[in-house]
C-alpha cells in the first residue's frame, strides 16, 4: 500500500507519495490537479494500491522543509528518508551523489558522471535526471549541461521552472546584480526602467525591533514620504533622544500628546494597540518572524488594530529582507507600473499579480524599481 497527499508551496501545489518509512515520489506543480495526481501516481506497479491520505508527522516535516526551500532557498532536504530501490543501480548512485549538492550550487552532467566513478557517462546521468522520482529532494535542477547551459527539465514549465528553482536558491546568498539580470531577462520593459534607475539599493534594516518597525509603518500609512517623516519625527520627539520608545512609554503617553504630534485618532489607536500587544508578548520577536513563512508573518501581524497586509508586507521587505513580496495595493507600485508599462489607468491587484508571475522570485526588487519610476516622474516634473 502506498499513500499520497498534496501540499501548497510558493510555486504551486506539490504532491508526495510514500511507503511505510520513506518517500518514493515528489511531484512538482502541474497545470491542473488532475495532471498532478496522474503524474504522482503514474508508473506505479499495477498491483500496488495507492490512496489519498493524511500525511503522518514525518511526511508533514518533509513537506515543511520543501516549503521552506521554495520560500527561502536554503532548507536542508538531505535528511528526508527516500526509497529509490526500484530504480536501476546506476541511477541510485547518481541520486546519492546529487543529494550532496547544496542549495545555491550547481554541477554538470559530466562532473557528476566522474563523481559516481563513470567518466564519459554524462548521457546516462542525464537519463537518470530525466527519470528522477523525487525532484528537489534529489536536486536534479542543480545539474547543468556543458558550458553552464540549463539543459533539460521534465517538470511542468520545463527550463523556466528549472531557472526559477535555481533563482530561488541563489536568493539565499544573493548577489543583487544577479537578481537584476534575471529580472531584465524575464521582463525587458521592466529592464529598461532598471537601466534608467541604476543598481538596486534595496537593503533590509538590521537590529530593528518589531515595535519600532510597525510603529513607523503605521505612521507612514496613506501618507506621502515628507509628511509621514515629519509626523514620525514629532512622535519620536515626545521621548528622550536615542533608543526607540518602549511599548510601556508609549502606553503612558497622554492621548492628546500623540494627537498633537500629528497622529490621526485611528493611527493613535493602532499605535496603542500595537504597544499593548508587544507589552503582553502577543507578537513574535523579529528573530521568530524571520523563521516564519510570508503568509504566517502576515497572519501574525494583522491581529493588531490598523495593521493590514500592506503594513506587514513593508516589514517583510524592509526589515526581514524577503525578496519575493509584491504589495499589489501599494499606490507607488501601481503608479510605477502604469508609468513603466504606459498604462492610462492604475492596474488592478489581479493585473499586478498576473504580470508579477514573471518577476518571481524577486518581486520585492521589481517593486523597488516601480517605486523609483514614480520618483523619476517627480524629478522630471520639477
């Protein structure tokens, strides 16, 4: 008896099939769920029973590791138990060596052939990669053709999917120039904007507390930069110079003082609710947030009054350094898109999501350049 399940990832729904003690197949996203199920359960022995089931804890753990790899590019899948005993012995040797290639690194078919003790067997290595039953866990996407060319990839999406996987992994130790070159290749029109703006200067802040990051984001909500900066400076001026005020200090501040600094009533109440959450330990610390998925961070932070997805997305980009965030409700991103792609009207969220598929896994960088498009327009009008 074999069992299988589905789980969601940042690149779509994937599937796992397992026996009593090890995974036998991992299926990357297909065009439809029916295609995914067919590919996942295909090629099994006709006498073997296969059924959809809830994943046991060890399979759940494997799924979480795969999700983390596809989210952050640096999860270790080497300890996941696998069973490839049904594959030819040479393939098994190739798979064992392939599993030692770490995220962010690649090798070639020829080099892999040499490592398994069969120089000149690059073609046979390629056949093993083409029949790999556990992509990602056996990271065949890290094996390239001669001269660094991408080679083949049998998953849905072909070489585009392979390039996307490599880009996700390289983002864990990213050279910003590589990400910019990737975006220019995927979207030449955005690439023209990048040429005008120059190197990306998006750098996450370090050492910022959750309270300071969210307090600043609350003040900046729905305001232009200069106006928000003025109010934020007045708010900071209510407290001694130096360290950011503590939640306890803010909670002790008279409401009329907060209002006099320029905070609207709704922002003042949001700030006080944030301080209360932090004071009670009801929000994760920044180090904890860093270990959570984008979706989990947004869910955790939006329990605070006045903090919606946009505010959480700003923390993800500017404080946690997440590279694949696209704030589709942000006015600057929408305006920058309209300017860059010469649209008369601001795009809908659906339009941005659809177009932004080509920017994965570097949508934060694309957003930063769209913000710069608005800056360029302002400079041109002065």
